[in-house]
C-alpha cells in the first residue's frame, strides 16, 4: 500500500471518528480531503452523506449517496442512507425504490425490513406493509418494531381488534417496563371499540407512570364521556385545560360535559372560548342546544341557520334546526328544513323518521 493510500485511510478513519462524535462539519471537511485525492471514494461519499443526513441537509446527503451508487450500484450503506433521506423528505415512493434495491441485496436485515414496511404503511399499502412486518417476525418472533408497526397498520385501517392483539403481545412481553405509548394505545383500541370500561385501566396505569400525560388524560375523559359520566369526564378535560387552555377541541368537550351536568353558563363560556380560537361545529351546536334548553328557540334557530349554510350536508345540523322550529311552534318550517336536506341526496334514518313524525302530527 502506498503512502498516499495510507493517508487516505487515516483521513477516512478520522472522518468517521468525528462523525461518531457528532462533529459533523469537521467530519465533512475530512471526507472532502479524501475526495480531493480520490474523487470516487465511496467510503468518503457515504461519510459525507451520513453527516449531512444528521444535519438534516438531505439535498447534500442524497447527492453524495447517488454519486456513490454511480460508482458502486450495490453499496448497501448508500442505499440505506438514500432511502432514509427520501423518507425524511416524505418522498415515500423514492424511498421505497431505494429500500427495495437494498432488499434485493440483503432480504434478512430486520432493521431495513421494518423501515421499508413503515414507508409502505405511510403510503397506505396495507398488504406490502403487512407482508414485510410478518417477514420480520419470522426472523425475530417478538421484534418490537414489527409488532408496533403491525399494531399501527391495523389501527390506521380501523381494525382495532387486530391492533389490540399486537399491543397486548408487547404488554405481555415487557410487563411493568412496557412503554407508556403501549398503554395508551391499548386504551385507545378499547375506546374505539366502545369498550370504555376496559380501556380505563390502561389509561390509569399511564397516568400513574406519567402524571399529566395528554393522551392518558384524553383517554380517561373520553372513556367517562362514553360511560355517560360527565362529572368524571369533566375532571380530566379540566386537567388538560390547566396546561393547554387554548385547546379548542378540549374546550368544546368540556362545554359538552358542563351542558350534560346542567351548568349552562359554564358550558356556554367554554363554547364561546373555543369559537374565539376558531370555528367549531360542535361548539355552535352546543350553544344552540343550550338556547333550546333555556327556552330560547329563536336564538337557537339563528345560530343553526348560519351553521346550515356552512354545513349543508350535515344531517345533525338540520335535525337540530328542525327541532328548534318545532319548539318555536313552526312544524311547517321544520318540515321544510328537513326537505331541504333531502335535496342533497343523502339518506339519513333520523331525518326520515322525524319527517314522518311531523307529517303524522
């Protein structure tokens, strides 16, 4: 080996040492010195790509990985970095192309298999993502990344029972050390399946582990909402609002709880605050319902007429508007409202039943 080659090797080693130490600009400079001597040196090109990727300079990273692949099309380090860079840029199709090239060279790398599956999951290719996650589990039966990926995949496609089975495997495997996100995910699956009482213990465990965790508090509040316990629900909505007072969704949910408890003043205050942040369909509906409860159907009609213009295909809005007209003693206008909704071509059983009732009466 010549002295010049020895110098190149030493510089490259120094570059990778700097890369490990996160001295990224210095590492790039060292790899640049290598390229001055050997312009096509793949070791240095990948090194610059890796350093640039850590700096989130994905344009530079992609250029260097591509340059390496021009010299060595089967360089797995460059393919890995290229695929990960495209994924970070959310250019998922390009990322997949690079990952698939990698898998042609090495189809047993579980890290790569899970990353490729993750990208397929991002683009909603359920079958390919499922196939790749399962191939990981055939290699490593309890691989946590594959189990998490499969759980998210099923959850994304609203297959909550299937998602639950993978979260439960992680829960059984990790025991008390299980990640808090597994606990909230278990709770969320039960919540989506409307098994609110079964979801509660998982959210409670999460809160014990991390008091104030938003997802656990939300889960507890929503479970109690599903169990028709607005007082307990309000406890948790209020706790979220202590740290996130401008959360429009939570303000509306808190308003619903106050309304269910008959505290109309607090309910309206919450709804109005939500609307001061941004428009919210449910806040407007809530105010209209309060006005009906207060015996002010005309005010409810005014709120709901504006809402009907904004939401012309929402059956709930037209139901409530018709109810307000009925409360004001105007069945003909209530019927006209419902007929107007029917012109959208949307069939709704509640609308149909309400029209039949008005016509009978």
